[in-house]
C-alpha cells in the first residue's frame, strides 16, 4: 500500500485542472506556440510553410522579417498577393531544403539523394542555416560521391575537410580526366594527372625492386654484410637498398595541391600507397 503522501501526490496529478471557458474575444496569443506562416514564390510556384524555422535558424531571414511594415506596404511573405520572392533560387534546390528543415512527419527524415543534399548545403550556406549546413556536410561525407564532384562542391561551399579524402581518391581513381576537367578546369586536371603518375611510378619502382630482392642471388647480395675490397684493403659499404614499401600519398598531394590543402588538417593519419602486385 502506498503511503499517504504518495497517494495524495498521485491524486493531484490525476485531478482535472481548472479550465477557463472559451472566449475568442478575450483570448491572447501564446508567447511560445503561436507560429506564423510565410509564403515564398520560387519559379512561379508558391510555398506556404511555418516561418518559425526561418526566423529561428537563419540570420538572413531573421533580419528580413524584422524589417518594418506598414498598412500600405505589408511584409513580404505575409500573403498570397505579396509573397516573399526568392529570385535566382531553383525549385529543385528549394524542395529538398524544405524537406530537411520542415519535415512533414515528426522525427522522420525523408531520404534524399546526394544531389538533393548538395542543394540543401547550397541554400543552407547562402542563407546561413548553420545546423542544416552541418547536417548536410555530415550526411554527404558518408555518401558515395565522385571525387571531382566532391572537390567542386567543397570549393563552392567552403567544405575544406573534403579536400584530403577527395584528392586521395582522385590520385588512385580511373575516372576519366575529361570528367575532372569539366568540373575543375585544365590546371587542376594537369596536377591530377601528375599525381596519378607519381602514384603509379612509386608502385612500379617498388614492385620491380621487390621482385629483385626475392631472387636468391640478389637477396644474398643485398643482405650480405660489408666485404673487404681486394684493391684498397678497405671495407666496402653495404648496398643501401631500403625502399619505402609504403609511401604516403599525402606527401604527393601536398607537393601538387599545396594551396588547396594549406591549413586544412588531415583529420586522419597519413594514407599510405599499398603496393599493388599481380
């Protein structure tokens, strides 16, 4: 049996509170849960959504909504007749953005493609939606994306943490260089070609030396101790063959793409070029 204090507490929580009669003439707006809508015009299509998300999460829209309005000059977005016109914004970008910041279902995020997440990143960056920007970056980071495209997006929207992994992928990719040129220009493509040459050259040289070392006669010679020279009586230095079996690809990237990665932390340990032997 519950004690008297526990029983009284339970009875209090179940007790119906005093409810005032409904009277719209004397009602007041709640300070926390009385949201306004805003009407946008994008590519000749109207969108009506809660203004709250734009007001709370974006400095750009917050300042816009604080502009004074008059009876003769109502605030943009306040009606169908006076929508907030988003010039230069594509519907194909705006709809994915709304899916993220104004989900139709509680705690259920709609599935977006990589291209749609790029649209979210684009508008979140332009309108300073910091949380939406961070969410789009985290999501895209974990998705499959062509490295040249990822670098192009990273350049456009200042996502520096994508440079290292994307450049590594480009260095080892077989993606046609024409695709790289189309997105990133000829100068960048030439450096990518040089990077691929350095990667391939390293592997070829290491593979040839490894093959040499595996032959019995060469292995004995390469690993033999110092020998006395019959001509000088001196001791000849041992053959110094210490190839780097793993050379960091990041060293090559730093040489060729210094400006792109300048000041950008690696975030992960140096990635090594594994020798590819057939």
